[in-house]
C-alpha cells in the first residue's frame, strides 16, 4: 500500500492557512456577542487544523484508499451478506423527488413516494408469502423485536399471559435471543444434532403451553437449510405458539421457497443485505416484517394503506403495538431495495439464489481438502470451516484472518458460530465472478501451506498493511481519539 507515512491532518496544519476564500463583506459586521449569549461563547479559539483545499482533498482521498469496502475488494463476511450495491440504486435514490421528500409533508404531496413504499410492500408480500408487511423497522434485529412484540400482543389479546418463552436453536443468529430478551420474553435454547440441524427430540422436550414462539434462522448460522421445518411448524402450532422466520439471509432461498408457505407466521427481511442496500458501519438499514392474517391487527402503526382517494397512513389501529420508528422506516434504503427488485425482475431474483448457493458450494468444496469442514452436506449461501487443523500447527484462525489482509481481502467472519472450534465463516455472495472466487481460494490454500511450512509468516501477519498487527484489547479499551500537539 502506498503512502506509508500519511500524516495526521493536525500535522499538516500551518497557522493561517485556509481552505476557502470569501468575498469582501458587503453588509454591516455583527459581533458574535450580539447574537450568541456569552455563556455559550468559547473563551479560546477551537483547535482546528489549518489546511488548504488541496491539502484536505488529498488527505481524505488518501485515507479513503486505505478503507476496505465492497467497491474496493472481495468481502466474504459470513452472516452479513456484503454484496455489491448496484449503482442504479444510488441514481434512483438521488432523484430529487425521492431525495428531497420531507417526512412531515402532507400526504397529498407525497403520493409518489408512498406509492413506491406500498408497491415495495406488495413485492415483499409476494416474495415471502405473507399477508401484510410493515416497512417501519430500521434493521434486522429491530424487525425481530417488532415481530416478537406482535406475537406477544396476539397472545395477550387471547388472554394467554403465561406464554413467555421463545425457543431459539443454538444455531440461530445472535440477535435472536437478544431480541427475545428486549421484548420481555425468556429464551429457551434447543440443541443442534450431529448434522447441525435443530434436534427435533430436544425441541419436543422444551415445548409446552408457555411457548410464545419458535424463532428459526434459516438457513441457520452454519449455512444449512433446516430439513424439518414442517414438523417443527406442527409441533409449535399444536402447542399454540407462533413461528418466526429470521429471513435476514433470504438470498439463500429467494424465489425458490417462501416462509409463508412453510407455515411461518412472522418473517423479517434485511433489505440492507439481500436487497442490496449498502450497510456496515452502523448505516441506515431496513428490516421489514411480514405477518399472516391473524397478526395484522398488531402491526406497528401507522399502516400504509391504499384507498379510493390514494395512499394514506392509517393510525386507527387500536390493537397496534404502536410506532417502532419515527416516520415510516428508512426511506432511502427502501427506494434502493425497490429499484433492485424492479430491475432484477422475477428471473433475476431466482438467479440470485442459484448463484449465491453455487458460489458458496464451489468455494466450500475447493477448500475442503485444506481446512476442516465440520458439516459435510451441501450448504446454502454460506459455509463454516474450522481452523483446528492449523491450530495444531500453532496458527490460529485469527492469524489466518490477519494474513488475508496482506492480499487485500476483508477477512471472513471468525470465531462464529460458537459451536465450531476456530470457526471461519465465509459468504462469497452471488455477485462475485468465478475468477474472484478462484483468486481467494488460491490465497486460502497458500495460507494453509504457509501454516505447515512457514507458520511465522501467518502468525506475524499482516506485513503489508499500513497498520501492522494491533493489540486488539488495547485498541478497544484505549482508542486514540486525537493527536496531541507537541
Ligand atoms: C444480520 C443478521 C441479523 C441482524 O440484522 P441487523 O440488521 O444487523 O440487525 C439477524 N439475523 C441474521 C440471520 C442475520 O444475518
């Protein structure tokens, strides 16, 4: 990487240098004291860097080149779907009518934006096989919590106040038990069997009249499709519970299978994963929730409806769990997802799944001779290797991840899921070419060989990055917040 010694912006600073030029003042000058109460005024000048426009331009451009994103390199982060974000989405989201619409505008003046949202809901209903969809939740975990609050409201409306347990398999995404807790429910864990799937006997053992719901991540965090969903659905429904589908990773089943047809009562989607919204870094997400008929009364309000007089927000929902997000979700992300669905069309969305699954299986089988593969069956959109063979050679999964940085890759997810020793969880995504997959596979093979022949090179990686190996504990506990002037 070039520009090893990129100075801090404060080090570039030269007293009196400015990055702007303003015309002569042509109105009467007003002193700050006249407009701002003195209590709020600084007593000393703020310590800001003083640089020219060109200096600052180059500074941030250089910094941006050190960043890793989907647009700059392969990013096989399992459980997160870091796939390419088509630029047509950005063009559409920037159309003035969408970009400048104000959330407090009168409904009559925002009919086009509301039509887009309504239409998106209709597409998501079709895609998931559900009866109604809300676009309010801002992320996947937020959707989970919203869905569980609806399930809770449903049971309480039936006088079922003792349904407080949510069954979550140990192969679920980590947000599932967290959402159950935040929704005021108790999590009961069911074990996986030797194939990495929910153990039906263990499930039967924990199901009782106090079950509110089963939350299923499908494919589970091992990237495996749960084989016994219909049995699980009848076990839970017979006990009076509801079925929740964590559909964050819908690119594994999109256009092939629908949660609604499998017996699920609630599903959330991650538009910032499957439907190409950019994410990461805590940016805006969108976690729509779809429900079956008997949960519709509990949807967050307002509900976006279409009537003879156009699109409206319906607040007259006496059984609603209430509002879960200001306004109506993250509009910009919803515009991007809508653009994606419309530009792909039904055949395109089917190809998404086929390539996501093909790419993951191709990579898994090519890496299988070099890394341990704890679960041997075909995977869906992602797979989990174990670095235990390399660990015996003194090379940990963390070292392998660091070594990948030397080759310009964002490492996969590591040490998750917890039930796999030295886990390496890879999601290639459907948007990568075979050449990109092959290059990454070859580097992974090279690292496995290095672990055998020259382990230090892996243990001491990265060697070619701007910042070498960090002491992660100190970096987390004592982040350097700013440069102190000498
Ligand atoms: C990413 C993910 C979530 C959580 O989504 P956020 O938008 O990060 O809150 C939940 N479940 C699964 C399976 C996921 O992959």
